[in-house]
C-alpha cells in the first residue's frame, strides 16, 4: 500500500482540480529534502467536481468525482492504468472506500464501463471528513491505494477534496499540458520516479569489427586443375558455413594436357606396364646370375634402377589417366588435392563453382575466425590517454535496430596506435572481444560505441527515451497529475547507451519516460483550455 499526504495545488480557473497522492516512501523522503513540503491547507471545493491521482505499486487510479453530499449519489469516472505496461485495466473490480470514525463505506464497480474506466456511484451516509481509499482487483490480488482526505458535505453544501500530496513540479514553471488517459492508453507512454543513479565513466568513438590477427585466410588452388566437392561432402561450401580446423573444403583434380586423349593415355600406361614387367623380370634374373658369378654387380644395379624408374613413370601415368577421366567424365572417386581449413571459423566468401578450371594460386574461398573479434575504436587522442590510464571496463555498442548492446567480461585492450590518423584526427584503439559474434554485429560493420572505463559518475540517471528535442533544446515532461504534464529543460551531462546523466531534475518527481513527443505535439496543437473527458 502506497501513501503520501500534503496540500492540494491550486489550478487555473476553468480547469479541473487534479491532485496526486501516493508517492513511494523513498521518493517522498527525497522530495522533502530537495523541494520542501508546504504545510497542508484546506480548500473549499463546494459544489465542484474534483479529481485525484493515486499511484500504487501496480496501478494508477485517476477518478473524476462529482461533489459529495450525505444521502446523495455522486458518480466517479475512475480511470485505472496498469503500471506494468501503462495500458487500461480491461477486467476486474474497482472500489472507492470512505473511512471515518464510524467505519468503512465501500462503493464498487464490478467491471469497466469502457476499457480502463469504471463508473462508480457513491452515496455517502454521513457528512464530515473521511480518508479516501481505492481497492483494485485484477484477478491477481488486491492493491489498496490511499487517495488523501476528503469532506462529505450536506444536501445544501456538497463538498469534496480536502488535501492530498501533489507531485513535485519542475523549475521551468509554465502552464500544465493536458494529455488525456485515452491518449496515453493508445500506446507508447510510460512514466517512472526520478531517482539517483550511477554511470560508468566512458569515452565515445566509432567502432568497426574485423577478424583478429591471423584470423582471416584465403583458400587457394595449389595446382592447375578442376574444382570438385571434397570426397564425402554433402553440399558445396557456402557463405556462413561453419568449418572446423583441417576440414577439406574443395578437391582440385590436376589437369592433363587437352591434346592428349584418353586412348593415348591408356596406351601409354599399357606400354609402360609391359616395359615395367620386362624390367622387373630382367632384374630378378640378373640377381640369380650374380649368385653364380655369371654377371657383374654393376649390371644388377643398372637393371634395378631401370625397374624403379619405370615404376615411377607407371604411377605417374596412372594419375594422369585418373585426372583426365575426372576432368572429362566427372569421376567422383578420382584423385585430387584437397585444400583444408587452417583454423575453425566461418566461410566469408566462395569464389569458384563446381567443375570450374583454376590455376595454381587462384582464390577459392575466404575463411574468417568468429570465436574472437577485434574491435577497432577511433578515439580522440585525449580520450585514448584517459582509457590507457583508467583501464578498460566494457563497451556499449549502438545497434541501429535493437538499440544499445552492452558488452562486458573477457574484453582486453590489445593496443593503442602510436600515430594519429591524418584524415580523422583520431587514434585507433584495438580491443579483443571473445564471443561477440553472437550479438549480431557482422565483421566489417561500423557502429557508434562507448568505451567504459573504471570509475563512476553519480547523479540523476534517466532513460534516453525520456529526452525530447524541442527545437534543439533537450527537455523532458514531468507528470503533475493523471492528465497534466509540465515541460522541463534538462542538461545532458553524460550518455551511455540508453541511459543519460542529466541535471535539472530532482528525486521524487514523476518523469515521462516514453511518449514525451506525443505530449509535445499535443501542446503545440492545443488551442485554449484543455477539455475534459466525454462520458
């Protein structure tokens, strides 16, 4: 249960009186310390309708209530917002409870009359002061939220709101901007309490991704030949395919001169086979005669040398014939040379096709390591020196699609360039980041980055989504009540991904964290006083 009680703020003539209760306890204490708490005052709201904003842990309640008189029925159009997603409560019950010395008077609506709007009829039994409570049940438990102090009048003098705590306003002042609950419920709206926070010290630069040293290899043909899939391969190598070290990527079958037909090669192989058989027989016969001392050792050695030479020529002729058959008939089991992966990684490019004729040294594919990535960050020289002195703590990388990505853990500072780039005036800082490939940043991409260093800066930290560019001036919007907001100028002291360190706010204020642009548009389009709801 949330509770806070103080004075109700005065409103310009012609506008509904809207006050807020139920600041969280910590925010309340900070608010008292920062902006002070004026003494409670009683205001005469005779015969006026009134409203109050009550904030709990799970719900925001914003009723618009007719003036109250004992024995007479008043209607409360009660808007209930789920704080988990700032959407209207679509099902459940809402109760308004008046608590005085005689006990509780409970008034209830069992279902919303419209999305988020519960029409509750109140018929107070007794005149006098009472505490105002709200009980909201969405089926997941009841939350009770205090709404301040009210006075029930008599038939000839209806009354209403007596005192509640108002949400703190900003220092800029200015007229409140109306932004109705129905507009907030359309989506894209959120609010939160302003709190103290911390940001790591950082320097900003431009980051690009590349493989580590030795982590990029071009796979080339070692001989002139025809490119075929490696033996046993189920598919042709493709971009993005993961390979392990020593995996065969291709098979290059060496070429045979095109003017030599298969018949010629087969004839040459058969002739060599005949010569080889004769040479082996002569070598064996001479060794037998050597035992009988009928021949010299020199004759035996010469015969052996000739046999071995013919064996080598025969093997070469067999390979030539197999290669010729592979290149001209596509023999899958033919011999060839298989270029292999020098390390585990992914294929970044394939520059050949099955059956293509290549020369020795031609590029077939390019392989990169992805288990470790090097990130080059271009920093101003003074920021590079600060990083060197403070030490690396982490990175915040700006993904244009998914937003900032925070990387911490096994990062290491590899080196800082000893020279200044004449084109950009920056120094290149090289950071090694194992496992960053899973974050979705492709090698070769360039993004804005912040390099986090040791040490922190404290102050008011807000989401970057809360900032609105108002003609080049950073502003935010503060919630003063359920439907009233105030423009507040802030100064950006530091930015880290989706978090911003600002000056101009105080703890305990209620900040619009999403939807500030819509409030600004509403203020620009408004003419005259804002109108209330149509029920």
